[in-house]
C-alpha cells in the first residue's frame, strides 16, 4: 500500500469491481485508449487476471487502484508492467475526478515506489497525442518526451486504428 496526501494506492481486488465499472465501461473515459473501455464482464476478467499475475513469485504486471482517503471510493487504476529493469506505466481514471491532480499524485507515488522497491531504473509511458490529459500527467511527473511516432497502428475493439503515439520516459538516475 502507498499513501499520499489524498489517496490510498493499493493492489486491485475484487471488491473494486463496481467502482472500476463506473469509469472502465465509459466510452468518453476510454476514448483515446487501446484497451479501454471494457464491458463489465471484461472488467471482471481483468481484475481476476491482475490478481493472479500479482500473486506470482516475481510479478511482471502490477495493477493498483487509487482510492480517495475521505470516502474509500476507487477513482482510477494504474498499471505497471515490468520488463527487466524497465517498466511501462499506464492509467485510467473516473472522469468525475479529472483536473484535480489525483492522477499526477498517484503516478508520482507509483513511480517513486517502483524506483525504491522494484529495482526499476527507467519507466516509460505512452499515449496518443490527442490525449492531452495523459501527457500532461506525464509532464507533471517529470517524465520527458522521448518520441512521437506518427501513424502508429494498433487493434482497438477488433478494429485497426492509426494514431500518433507519444512516448515519455523517466530515469531513476535523473531524479
């Protein structure tokens, strides 16, 4: 568990299901994402799979929820996927809580925790150049823009999409 001024960040669990469905099924929230939104059943499977992956001796995928201290409501989740000494971080949050600094607060805490406790040296994050909120979070977390990949192709909801992919990075040695 990680605690910040306004949030409790902890591993995802089955009790988080309804709160995650509040934002995880929402089209607007997942508009610029490849793997979101999800159906309620996909969210149930996602939670089950993440719990299972975190129970391994050496997890390579951590899934955290960010919970408001005041109400215990889950307002977002953060993925940290480990690849050797590097990790990729990603997030989604309830749009009712956008523009309050919650995601920057949570991402900063997860990055610090990864550098301090998981032998991670570098963390990358990606998003489409249209996802202003996400790349603003990256910048507020002292991540630096590494690249802009034009016309990146991906499969979203079984349909090929093309987008301009931003990649940001933060290196442990530079903080």
